[in-house]
C-alpha cells in the first residue's frame, strides 16, 4: 500500500504539467498572519462501514489554536482532543510550530496512558527526553528536508494560496509514523457552495488527495473565512466525514 501510494504520487507529480504545482516544505508567513485565527474549533467525526452502514463510530474533535511566546520565539500552540464512546478512545495531542513558517517544534500525544513526545530540529526528529514516561524516548529520524506535521492538516490547508486548478506537493509526516516524510499531492479540483446551519451557503474550495486508485479525501475550505468546514474520505472499508460544528463547547 505504501509503495503503491508513493509510486502513484511520483507519477502524478512528474506528469502534472497542465496545472501549477507548489512544492511545500513550510508555509508563507504572510498567509499564516492573514488566515490563521486563534481560538477553539470542534468537529463531528462520523465513520461508517461500507459493508454495513448501520455500523458507525462517532467522535468529537476539539482543536484550540493559540499564539504564544517562549523566550524570544514566536510560536503557535495547537491542542487537539478527540473523544469517543469510551475512555480508551480519548486522544490528546499538544503541538508547537514556528509562527513564521509553521514548521514543527514539538509534538506530544497521549492515548490510553501511552505517551509519545518528539522534538523537531532542522536536521532530525528526536524522542523528547524531557517528557516523563515518553515511550519514544530513543526515537531518532534524520531529515533530508523540512517537513510539516500531518497531525495539523486541518490548520495547514487553509493557509495555502488556494486557486482553481492549483496543486500542492506537501512534505508531510505523522510524528513517530513508520512512513518517513515524503511529498503528498493535494489538488484544488473545483468549488462548491456548502449549506450551513445558519441558512444560506458558504463558497468553498475543494482540495483533494488520492491515496491510490480508489481511496481519496476531499476537504471543503471556505474561501472567505479560510476554515475546513467538511471532509469526505473513502478509505476502503469505510467512509469518514468530518464536519465543523457551528458552536464550540468547553470539553475538559
């Protein structure tokens, strides 16, 4: 699966001559300042099995963005909380990125009492030795090029220079993941007006990634507000939706 995905992406990048492709290793500071907003956002995540649509799983994702300062460094702090039907599904992530380019500085995940924590440097990613009970303390991954934190995709996509027909080859990495950082191609495939609960519609860009010949995801990003309002994903055995909620609830 990983080999197939890498091959398809390589072919796609090298043959995509009819559209402008931006290779993204970091984000533009002007677009970060213009579009990134501090504050909480929440999503309803709904997963349905294709074989039996009655079998479904529901989660609430809470994501909070803050602009912070550590000494002389301007950083962005993003806290993610995922809540499911029982405590074993609770997942909490804490991330720090540079405020001027969105490059990762630190990432910590806690799920079912297991802690993973990583420090990011220009040339490597290391398991943090300052976090107690870090299960990835001895982790080391050398970097050939900068990479963005794939865990923060919902905050990353609105910060692109989104235009019709444009494509982005993004250097992404899931902290601690088995697949090393590589380029993943996302393409603006069109526009759509989404109906919203307040009434009326919101004009959105549609950003798509093809994982392979059958599986894909489409992100609907509002043109004016620059928020991911919805994601539709086909991942083989199931369909997953993420829908941004109109109001955020303080969840502990």
